[in-house]
């Protein structure tokens, strides 16, 4: 009798496992990201006593390192749970049932966080932004000014919207709060920016910052981090939302152990190595490398599209008009993302067909268009453990897939990327 293939193995073959067995799998989604061998190696470790001083020292080192990267001297918690867990923890610790939150809508992840808040019983008002540029600080300021009774208790802002490749100006959002004297908490989702794009929690007056382990931190999925300001912590003691696992106060009080139950020892060992790698390269150098890679990717896309722009609008409803050539989704050069580039494909072409060819023929995984952008957009992630040969390989292979898929483009995007890398 032939051996039975478990159903999950079959699913893995079509979705995750490359059909082409030679060479390395090139993973260029915007998260998860490549895990460095030394991070994988750090997790290959015998069981440790999670209450022993040797381990608690490591845990403290990880916490301190992440706080340095986050630019905060306030509180930090890690959760065994992905970014969605930190999303939920932030909401239930900061707000009481029925309170009003203002969600800045700039893309799929912003919508997701807002929806979670609704599902948890908060009253969520949306401030719609242009998906090609993000929410305007002036619009936020106007809305806060109109809230004369202070009904809005929190502002939910995604820093780097991974679905669109747009970075929102958190420091300007803080100014909008300060200039209107509004007391709402400012909560930031930095899941795909932390570790890749500059973010200063304390200097920018962010009350809560959430991120995950599997993006800029180059770690396995399953951990998240939360920076908590003194103001947010004080608030969390007063709110009436029931909390169990996610309750901040007892976790902080249990320092240095800080987990309800067994600590995720191996993931903390992995994070320790991630933080070490980032600080060995130099955090400033890591950010500069992402800037170069973002610029190179955008240069390739602009070249493919003949340096043209459709001028169409994009919102939660999707695309508003015809697109004739490939183009970078983000149209504000001061808000382009250095960790992910979203690319709009010309009318009559399917972004998923390009991804499919890249994956099955060439072993290159690209990100899909999310929500209303499905089929109209594909994404190149350029964050985490990457170097120039990897990025240029991915861009060259994307061009190969564009040619195979019959998508019109100007050949030579890699030459444009090389010029950008050389600062030409
Ligand atoms: C990846 C991502 C999330 C979700 O994180 P998970 O770890 O998958 O739960 C949320 N927001 C942004 C901006 C992201 O990039």
C-alpha cells in the first residue's frame, strides 16, 4: 500500500514548498522575513529553567535591547502571541467597553485593527485616508479639534501600512494631539516598521507601540512586543474591560519573569541573537540599509513602468481608474516605505499570475495584494536579513516573471536599482 500523505503535507506542497528544488528559496514577502542561521542556531538549545538567573539575565538583556531600539525608557512587555495578540492587548488595556476610538484608515492592516476594536465592543470611528499617501495630519487635527467634549479616547495609527507601502507620520499625529490639547492616547502599530524604519517612541510621544517578532526582528513568528507609556499604564489600571492573559499590570509586576505561566524560552533565545545581530551591525546602519534597498526597489519599479504615473486614486473601495503601466502604489515621496513596496499592475493583468510564475518557476515568493487590492497589486518585501545580491536577484527574477506573464514593462529595472544602490 502506498504511504498516505497527510493532508497538511499536500497543502504545504502547493502553498509553501517551492516546486523547483534547486538553489535557495527566495522569500520576498514583507513578513515573515528571512531568519538568519545564527538566530535559528540560538534556538537549538537544551531546555533551560525559565526562572533561573542565567535565563532571567538573557530575558532582561532582550528587553533592554528592544527598548533601546524603540527609543523608550518606559515599560516593555513581550507576549507569546503574534502581532494580532499585541493589537488586542493594547485595546483591552487602554479602553473601557463602549469608549470611542478614532481609527486612521490607510489600508488593510489599519482596517483590521479597527475591526478588532469593534469586535471587542469599542465604538470605532474611522478617519478615512487616501491609501496612496495615508491620513493627512491636518485631517486628524481638524477631527480632534471638533471633539470638544473629548469623546475620543484613543487614536489608532499604523506606522508602516504593509498592504500599501506607505509610512504615516506619527510625530505629526502627536503634534495634532498636542496642538489641540486633546488627551486621547496615541497607539501605533509598528509591526512592519520596527527594526527597519526609524521610530522614536518617547521622542514622538507614542503611548503604545506594538510590533512582532517575524518582520524587522528576523525571528520566527509567535512573539510580539508592546512599548507602554506611563500614561497608558496609568490608564490600564482604571479601565473596566475584563482581561486575563493580556493584562499588563500583573505582567509588569512580575519582572523580570513577566509571563503568565511558562516563558517562551527558545523564542527569547532567538530574540537575544536578533538584537545582538542588529546592534553588531549598528541600528543606524540597519536603518540606512533599508533606506537603500527601498530606494533601489522603487527605482526598478519606476523604470519598469517607464517612469509614468496613472494619477488614479486608491481607497478602501479599491482603484478608481485605468492604470496603463506598472507603478509604485505610494505617491508621496516623503512617505514611501523602506520595508515594503506595493506595485500596481496595468489593467488587464493579474498580479497573482505574476506571483504564481515567480513562485512555481523561479522559487521566488512575492507578497499579494490585500483586501480591495487583491489581483491589482503585488508587493516586494525588503526588510530584515537581506543584502544587495539577494535584493538584486529578487528584482531580476521579478522582471523575468513580468516578461513570462506578458506584463508590459521597460526591461532593465535591475540597472536602475544598481544605480540607486550606488547613489547615482
Ligand atoms: C504583519 C502585520 C500585522 C499582523 O501581524 P501578525 O504577527 O501577523 O499578527 C499587523 N499590522 C501590520 C502593519 C503588519 O505588517
